[in-house]
C-alpha cells in the first residue's frame, strides 16, 4: 500500500506565473483535500475534491483551482502567483465515509514565489 | 480571525517528564478535535482525537482533554521521549464540514535527553 505522494518537492516561480502541483492519493482513497501552510503557521484548508468535483472550499480566491482525475489523483493550480503564495502545499487523501483520523497527508510541495 | 489558537510557539521538556500542549478555539460549532505531529520534510501524521461529547481520550502515552465550557483542549504526553520532538498541531472540524479541518499555528516540542 503506497502512501500519499506529492510532486515536485520544491518549486521556485516568479510573481505572475502559473503553477501546477500534483498529488497521488493513497491506494483506495477517493477524496483529496489541499492545504496551504505558510511559514510559522498551521495548514489552511483550500478545497476538497470527491468524485472529480470540488466538494468544499476554504477562503481562497478563484485563482486557486483544482482537478481530480478518475484514478483519484489531483492537481492544484495557482494562477497569477503572488509573493504571499510562498508556502508549503499539503494534500491529504481519505476514503469518504471513514473517520477523520483516516486522512493521510503527503510530505508537501514547497513553493517559493520571487 | 483565528478560530483555533496555540498560544505557545515552543515548549522544552526534559525526557521522562510530562509535556502539556494547549489549544484554544472560538467556534462553538466544532464537534471533533484532532492532534497531529509533524516532523521536518514530512506531512502531519494523526496522533489522537476527541469528539465534543467526551472530555478525555487516552492512547498509550498520549491523552487529550477537552473543556467545552472553556473552549480549550490539551494534549498530555507522559513520559516524554526525545523522539516526541516535533511540531504539534491541534485541528478542529465544524459540524457538517466534512473533512475540512481548521488548524492551530502549531507548537514546537523539544524533549531533551
């Protein structure tokens, strides 16, 4: 059973550019949540995907968007990058209907916007 | 508006002693609380949880206490071990919020041998 994986590990982008981050769910999981963790802060919920549709969204602007694929892997896209988007981006996968303690996080992608 | 707060950014404890990590929340609609541990370069890993209908949950060396009237929870680690050194996050789920979690800012625990 493979865990949650994310790619790339690190990424440097310039303000105004676009970025795509990827997440592979743990085997058997059908729900993916994305979080942004700024330096020195806790993770903040961005959105969740279930059955390829957005299923809940936190307080993030529309330039943050996502996709979930039939194999339950997911992408996070951020357009028009701003300096404040620099953060660790975490994805977490789970099987809908199971307990929250069954939600597993990936190691994250560290995005630096210059 | 931070709905979940961990007011101590860091805590240092001697090996074998008790570690107490605290967390306060403001949203009375939170119905489930979790503690996560995070090592560098790894994602948060689930540690222990508690439902709002309980006031205590214990799992080995880890115990979580919930005081609903004070909107306060705490994580006790007894005895503390050097391997417990990590950043600890408390998180809360709102009623009917699915898997959406609201996290505190974290407390870095250092357990000295």
